[in-house]
């Protein structure tokens, strides 16, 4: 059985892989409990990330970064 890379599994969860890869992973999940667990873990992680309340950086932080970038160009 093929060892799928983490990136491939993430693409699978996001439904962003080729039909061939989707079919291969789907079939492998049916046959491999450990792979199914890995995919479920990725799905739960994505769900948790989507629940986070992200805040924009402060204007002061943005200004400091831009000022630093200007100095770096010199």
C-alpha cells in the first residue's frame, strides 16, 4: 500500500487533488485504519483552526515592519 504524504492527505481533505489521487486515498482509507485516523486528525485540526478568532496586527506593528523593511533596502 502506498505511503501518502501529509500534503496529499491535506489536499484530499480540502478536495484539491486529482481524481486519481482522490480515488487512491479513498480506497486506502477503507483498507487502512491508521490512514483513516490520520485523515480524521487532519479534519479535526482544520475544524479547530477555522474556529480561531484571529485578530489583525496593530497599526503600530505594521508600521514597525514597514519601517524595518525600508531600512533593509538601503
